[in-house]
């Protein structure tokens, strides 16, 4: 699964909105995911040189959980949907990490 530039932009905006709504710091999100802060920042920016599809889904899931825990307003994902998760599981071995 490859995202076109418009999808990448929307996904980055959705991740950023949920990161903000979560109230987490970059360090806290990195700790939740087991990624380094630098790698986590790369995932949030959807930088293909510093993130993998598995890591994008991991960050997506951890943000969803964090926003729900603080009863924040979750921004829905337009590309990283449950239907896309099924496909990503086949392509990349993505697991539900919520």
C-alpha cells in the first residue's frame, strides 16, 4: 500500500491532530511505542526514510488509545481505516496495537 501525496498530507494532519488531542509529549509517545523520539517524529511526519508502514500503524493505534483515555476528540483517519488495516496486515504484517 502506497499513499499518494494528498493521502500522505491528510494522514500526517490526522496523526498531528490526534497527537495534540492525546496530550502526550513526543517522549511519552515514543515510550508507548518503543520507538526512539527521532523515529517517532519521523513517523508523525510520514517521512519514508525514517518510518515503516508498521510503525505508522503502531503510532496511529497508540494515539487512538491515548485520545480515548483522556476522553479527547479523536480525529477520524481517512486513509488508515479498519478496511486498510486488513490490507496492511496482509502486506506488512500490521497488527492491532490499540
